[in-house]
């Protein structure tokens, strides 16, 4: 069958989903209420369902009153029982897959349950919807005339008591439907390689002769791969090697600090960037418009959403609100209830709503990864935007960064200390530092108030990291690839001090 017919047929099939998406756009809160009812009803006879008397829960109010908000540590005993082979504990159908969390730098790993329902109705459905929304916005797309170059994690699948665990990307590849495998490169065997350096070399060897039309992966690691491809092939940019490139589907970390670097190696005004928001716990949101950073919250993936306003998060006044009660431009911690048995689970991410009709969000950071030592409430969204502005003005490029507080001592005021590794160092680091500080003040009124006349905070301090500093830190801890990263912001100095100790 000619590729043009395959492209047309695949586009037609995917776009049939638009009508279902329009349903939850029109009735978002009703769809969420029905979803919660179905999750609770399906789990009445589980250990968890019996503990909280799911059979008598008939409303959201009763559910919220009866079922506690949970962290991973609080759900871990029940998850561990499931990992040991016991079933009907947190979810009605057998769970044999567990995503070993890859976004954390903690020594202790998390094992997130992934049910068959979550695979089909959430993760794979999200992947199809991403293509559906992209194709709906780009009628002349020829995406399926070529292949998508995917870059996932580097963990293989391990077995324990007839249950299996590994990076989410490895689990998805292991269970990948035929349609996805046919349209992807490299092969599953190469994608699942564990040693990072060998894997990159194998990916390049396997894909440089393919007709690649799209990319999918985490921006920081994908950039490493793309630069290696250029080194290997001697091309000036990626379009010389793959002239039919259309789009890069990205997620995992903010794209802002890397955007200009991507434009340099993909020099086409027609090239598209589409963001997704997914994690081991589920697939949550998709960019649904060209040239937009807003993400459409997907409401029919078997995930029920609740939110905690960050200004009262972790305080005695903490309260939880439904989707119907969220407000614009306010930071919230996300709480999810899923078709994998995560009940009122805090995933650790923060978002703000940019639209309420439809519900669109931007990811602003992590509940644990922000700085609020001096009441400045600095979020990753602020620092990513400030970095991008400072790079633009000083014609520099950043590979990675992390920020920590300088604590007040004696009569000395506090400050923020940055470690930044540059791909292209600014000619004037002092100017970069000044622009960074001033931009943060324009983006965050709390930071501006603390910086006013150096009243509480002195100007921020920038350390220029040596070449490969962040890479070496991750390599030393066996965390190359996937969604592994050093937290951008921390209220403690541990990560910064470790990096400073590796400077020489």
C-alpha cells in the first residue's frame, strides 16, 4: 500500500476522536463527576474500597470527606502488597506493571501501579490524542510518510513475583500496539538499551538513514541526541539530514530554556513544537493549538482531578477544590484519583489555569521544588522564563541549572545562589546575572518585595558550571536519560553543594 494512502487513512482514523474530545469540552464537570462515580463503583470490592465503604459513596462530597489525601509514602504499603502479587487491593483488575519513577533524584524509588486500563485508556489514548489534535490543526501534515524518532528512558524491565517494573517508557514500549511500533524508530530493542552512551550511538546508527518526520522525548536529553547526530553526520542542521521533519512532541521538563537552541538546529519557521504533560501516574494534558504553551486538560482518561491552592498547601487551612471551582492564574497542587488505584494521590506537580473554558493549564513546578525560605515563593515557571530572557539578551545558551538559598547569618542578608552550565557562555556574566535578577522581579511580586532595596534578599549569585557538570552528576548516580534531572529549585543547599564539590 502506498505511504500516501497510509498517511491519509491514519490521519482520518485519528481525527475520529475529535467528536469525543468535543464532548468533554462541552460538559467537563459532568464528565469528571461520572468518571469518579465509575472509579468508585468499580472498586467497591477492593481492600481499599471496603476500608472506605465505597459502596455507600454516592456523591463527591462524601468521597472527599471519607477518603484522605495521600502521598506515595502513605499508599506505599498497599502498592507493595500488589507488587508482591496480591490482587484486588487498590484496583479491581490485576496489576502486573509498575513504573519505577524516573523523575526523582531521591535514593528511594517509587513504584507506580500501571493497570491495563491505564495503559489503554490513558497512556496510549493520550499518545493517539496528541497525534489527533496535531493533525486536526495541520491538515496538510505528512507525518505518517515517515517515522517518529522517540527517546525514552534507559531501564529494562525487571520481574518480581510475576509483576514487572521499569521506566514508564520501557513499559509502554514493551506493551506498544502495532500501529505505534510501525510508525516509530529506533527499534524496540535499541529503545530498551540500558547503557546510555551505547544507546545513543545505536540510535544514531539506526535512524540516520530513516525518513524521520517527528521527534518525541524530553527536551534536555533530546538535545544531547540531536547534537550527537550533527557531530556524527557532519550536517549543519537536522533538516539537512531529515528534510521532512514537521514537529517535536516534548514534555518532562520546561522547554523555555532550550527553545533557542532547538531553533538553531531546526531552522524552519514552519517546524512545530507540541508540548505534553504526562508522568508515571498518567497522561494529563496536551497542547491543542499551534504555537501555544497552554495545555488542554484531558478529562476522559480515567483520572479524576482535584486541586489544592498552593498559598495554603501544607497549612492548617489547606483545602481541596474540584475542577469546577478552580480559578485563573492561581498555583495549585494536583490531586489525582486514577484507574490504577491511586486514590486522592498527590503527584507533586503544580499547575495554574490559563483558561476555564476549556480547561487549559501550564505546569509551574513541583510542590517540593520551589524556594520559599524568605517568603519569595519562587516557582520553576519563574526561573525558566527568566533564564530564557537572560539568554536572549546576552546571546547565551544554557544546558542546565539549579538554585538554592544562601541562608541569613548573623547580620548578613539572604540571597539565591545559582549554578548554571552554559553551552554558550555570555560575554558578560555580570549582565546575565543582572537581567536574570531583574526579570525575576518582574515575574514574581513576592521576590520583588524581598529584593526591594536589598531589604531581605541581596542580588542573586551566579556560579558558572564547568563543562559536563550536570551530566557527570547524573552519571555518577546512574541517572542518565529518561526524565532524570537535578531539581531546578530547592529550599536546601544539598544539590548545589554537591555540584560545587564537582567543579574541579
